[in-house]
């Protein structure tokens, strides 16, 4: 009986070690690539759920949002408003829709069906998800939003923050997969993309149309959605026997 129990324990430990080794294997998509991706998705979802709980509880975070919004609004300048108005337009849903359409057409023209489906799912699904979440959370806009928006919707999460996060991450993903950008240029492009997404988020708060937590929520759910789309596409391609290096075909 004791020997049988020890045998079962050794077998379980062996299976656990094999499972962990497979999850950390950098040579397959279901290894290290997928593990990192799912950890990032889980972290983003955790952050988003924590923000939602804080917003719905109407507690410390909400008071901080209101205080920050008032502090920034008291210090805005006409030049700052003009600059951030341009930034917010560059990261608007309309601008991201243009990126989505152009990218989809390029992928179709180059015969990349898997990346095309992933690209469309990320952009179209992200837009739908944003509208659903706004209806579910049902948070009102800041006091200063009325003068900036003709037809204000609900506030959480920020559609600009979410859309620009999805758009830039998908663009970087495509550039990486197709090796359009290589070497040290990758770091430069990634930093430029991060700065752009950050500025779009800041613009929404500066213009008085969103609270800071709306922006953080948009970033979190946008990153989670993009990561989920890419991870699912990678799993499908792996099941078809397509290697990591050719998974965008």
C-alpha cells in the first residue's frame, strides 16, 4: 500500500515537472510564448476587475478620480487644450477604424488569412466589448465633459484608451511577426507606441472627458482582449502543426 502511494506520488511529480517544462519551453507556441501571454492577460483582467470594483463601490478611487480631475481642470491652458485635442483625435475610434481597415486590406492583399481574422477580431471585438462594458458599469462622465462632447456616452472604460491600446499592440504584433522591424529598431518603435498610447490616455483626462481610472480601465481591458485574440490564434495554428515562426501565414 505504501509502495503504491509512493509510486503515485512520483508519477504525479513527474507529470507536474513535465507540464511545467512544456509551459516554459521557448521553442513551441504552447510553451513559453503562450505562458507569458496568458499571464499578461490574467494580470490585465485582474487590474480591470479591481478598477471596476473600486468604481462601483464609489470609495477611495472615485474620490481620487474627482480630486485629480478638478486639479487638472484648474490648470488647463488654451494651448494645452489645442495640443491634446489633436492627440485625442489621433487616438480616436475613427482613427483606429482607419488603421483597422487599412491593416485588414494589407493582410488580405498579402494572403495572410490567419492574421487577417485575428486583426479583425481584435478591432471589431474590442469596439463591441467597450460598448458592452460601458453599459454594464454605467458610470457618468466628469462634470467638465458636457462642454467637450456633443453626445456623451458612459465613462468607464475609456474607448480612446482601449482602442489605441488594441490598435498599437496589434500593429506592433504585425510588425514583429512579419519582421518589418528588426534589431534595435524594435525598441524604438515599441517606445514610440507606448508614448502614443500614454498621450492618448492623458489627453482624455486633460480634456475633462474621462477620469484617470477610466483610462487605466481602457488600457487594461484593451491589453487583455488583444492578448486573448493573439493567444487563441496561436493555439489554433499550433494545433494545425504550424510553427511559431510561420504562425502569421
